[in-house]
C-alpha cells in the first residue's frame, strides 16, 4: 500500500531563510504527488502537483518541489520564507483507483522574525 | 465561481446522537471525496463518489458511518450513534475526474468540525 512520510512534524525558519519540507513516498510505481497547505480553521489548498510531466514543479506563492525517483522523494522548497507562509503543509500521493489521496502526517511550519 | 462548501461549519453533539454533514461540490465536478482529519490519525480517506455511486467505501471506519450523493451533486455524510472518537474535522473535496488515472486536482472545502461530548 502506498504510504507518505513527512519528516519533521514541526519546522521553524527565520523570515527570509530557505524553507525545506521533506516528503518521501513508498511505491514501486511513481504516483502522482501533491503538496497542500492548510491555514488555521481552513480547508486544504493545493500548492503544486507532480504528474510526471516535469520533475521540477513550480507552485503558488513561490513554492516548488522536485520529484526524485531514485530517492522516492518530493521535497517542498521556497527560497525565502515569509511570515504568511506559517501554516501546516501536507504531502499526498495518488496512485490511481479513484484518485483517493494518501496523506502524510503534516508539517507545521513556523516563521520567526 | 464558488468553491466546495460544507455545512455546518461546527457541530457539537451528545454521544449517541446521529449527525448529518453536508457537502456542496464545485458545479460540474463528478467526483466527490470525504476525508477525516483528527489529532491521532491525521488525514484519512473515508469514501469516494463518482456521480451518485460510491466505488470506494474502504475508509469508512464502521457501519455507523454512511454517505450518499444525490443528483450527482450534494453529498451527506451521516454518523449514527456518535462516539467521542468520532470527534474530528470532516473534509469534503471534489474534482472533475475524467479518467482512471486522472490527475485532476481535488479542491477541498473548509470542513465541518464535529465535537462529540
């Protein structure tokens, strides 16, 4: 069964610093991969998705992620953190069969002055 | 256009009562998904609809949970005889879903926070 692992339930960065949120998936067949962001008391908003077209995926708000098959990873990065990036981030995988998503446990990003 | 809407936004109920949670998907979206978000379990898939049928109910945790979708639009998730462990945020999502390996995006509603006392 597909599983998604997010290393680090809490990540803290300084404003202006690099953001790196880690995601690894387990599958012999590369899935479609997604990063969602959740602000307090809100639903999930799609940041970006990998659908095998390109290994480097650019999303909204300056985020991007790189699919690395050899490492079964799909880490999320942003060159310069902003206070408004503070939220919870979820990595998810869809391996077909109705497109239900399997989510990681989430990473809470804190941005400090 | 309007996004996915869910009602109520918050629901407090007593143990043993039945509750109904409603989801209005984005107009034209044929696929609809229910997920549950709780502290202990993270985000879990519950059920998926394609049109009015539910090909995958594998995530429903017990027979107290049921869901239906009518007219290929609105969906209702019903929890009978609620228990305290049912307390969670219930999220609904919808997507266009045009093929078996679709890469359609799931758009999420704001969720219903259910508290069972």
